[in-house]
């Protein structure tokens, strides 16, 4: 309920030495919560400077919903985006979704928010479309600010043969990008997340206040 969410958000704001300023609502699907807009407004009022929703984007096929979310304080969609053709979505999500993903992008653009594409990559299912996803992001760079590729994570029982067949590693991804786009080097152009720590520390010094670091 709303008060339960408030308690969790307050715990994040009360963190020390650096109070939490960024929050991502996830689920399941957070946009179907009956008080989604109230939760966004509450997070804004509590001082969160960046608010994300991890979403399949279906509710944002309504421009009215997108505008309301923006007005309530949503900044970014962490958008499930597995590929650029419906055959991929039929295999990963069980229905044709590409047209709806593109409608979501257009409505988010009109509402004035940003999107981070989040493809779940499975070898033999959509790894051949990594380059296409990157090109689509570049074509929509005014609204798509990032791509967070997530190699599939297997849970529960799975045969070693199936695991070997579908497993996709970060090294596989680095090589797929160069093979499918030619825009980077798989050895020299990849850095760990912690490489941003010096910049975070610089921002802390400039602001005179602590910021999170990795």
C-alpha cells in the first residue's frame, strides 16, 4: 500500500553518509499499481532527484498516461526492449510487441522523458539483433539515453546442453557489438562501472556534498 512504499522510500532518503536521491520502481510491472501516479508524486515530494520505472512500456502506449507520469515526476523508463522484430518478442514475451514499443518511444518523446533500453539477451534468440538495437537507440538519441544489456540469467532446473546453447556472456556481447556495428574495439573500449568513481568524487567536491560512488 501507499504507506508501505513511503516507509521504503524514507529508508532510502535516510541513508548515511549519502542520502538516497535516485529510485527505480520495479515489479512485476509497477505501472499497473492503482496509485502509481501518487507514488511518483510522493517520491518527488520526498526529494528524489531522479525517478525511474522498470516497465514493459505497454501503459505508455497511451499518450495521456505518459504525460501524467511525467507530470507526477517520472524521469526515465527502464524499458524492456528485446529486439526490433516481432519474431523475437513472440519467443521472449509470447506476443508481438514491437509496434507497441515504438509507440511507447514516441509518446515518451512527446511527454519529455527519457528511455533506457533493457534487452534480455539469449544466444540464438536475439543476440543477432544487438547491432540493430544500438542503431535504433542512436536513431532515437533525443529520447533514448542508454542501453542496459542483460545477458539471460537461468534459474531452476536446466540441462547443461541448453545452458551452453543459450548462455550469453559479457565477452560475447563485446564481440557482438564490433561484429554487428564496427563502432568499437572489443578489448580496449570497455570499462568497469567503477571507472566513474573519480567523476563522482569530483562532483562531490564541486557540490560540497557527498554523492554515491561505486
